[in-house]
């Protein structure tokens, strides 16, 4: 969560991973700002220890992925 700004807690759904359909619960979202790109609506899933963002959202903003 240290890279997320404008963090807000959520009671979100679950993200499937490691063969478990309820692998991790979405508990928040925020923004990541880099020198070149801003990522909005980045979801925080504690069990993953990583942030998730939408590749389709990046493509919609005309970025190459």
C-alpha cells in the first residue's frame, strides 16, 4: 500500500489465484503516480502483497502494454 496515494478502504470482491476462487479479498484502492504514467483505480489485495491495475484501462488511455 506504500505506493498508493488517495487510498480508500473497500469491501470489495475476491481475486482468484493459486487455484482458489477466493484467493484474496480486495480491501482498498488508490492511485499510483510515476514519472510518466498515472494508474487510477489500483486495487489492494493484502494476500497478494501486490497492487492490481487494469490492462484494458491502460489501453483505453492509448498506452502500449
